[in-house]
C-alpha cells in the first residue's frame, strides 16, 4: 500500500511502515532495508515534491527482493511518481 501527499519541497521523502504482524524485529527490519534500497536505486526517476509512505502487508515477509522491487515500482507507477523519461528506458 502507498500513501502520497505533496510536501512543497524540492525533494521527495520516503517512509516505510512495517507492522508487527509481518514478523519479529529482524524480519521487519529486513523488509524495511529492502524497500529502502529499491527506492534509493530509483530515486533519480521519482518525481520530487512528495511525501511517500509505503505500508507493508503480511505476505511481504516471504517475498524475494525482486518481488518487493516490482511491487514498489508498480505502486510508484500507479501514483504517477515515475518521471516520463525513465518509463521509456
């Protein structure tokens, strides 16, 4: 799940919410690190000026990195946060 609000800044900020239902602290932190890395690698392609919060659901605990990556990219596309130049690549 994704929540997006304009922030009026020249940058976009990102937050990651992982419920205790996802797993113990080690699992939650692993999910948070993987999601953060996906966003970090796509940062130049993301439209600036938004606050974005990703909310992880329970099935993400067993997801591979590539599944997390494709889910986050799909959510960013749905929220129209990917620049047009990066969509053509």
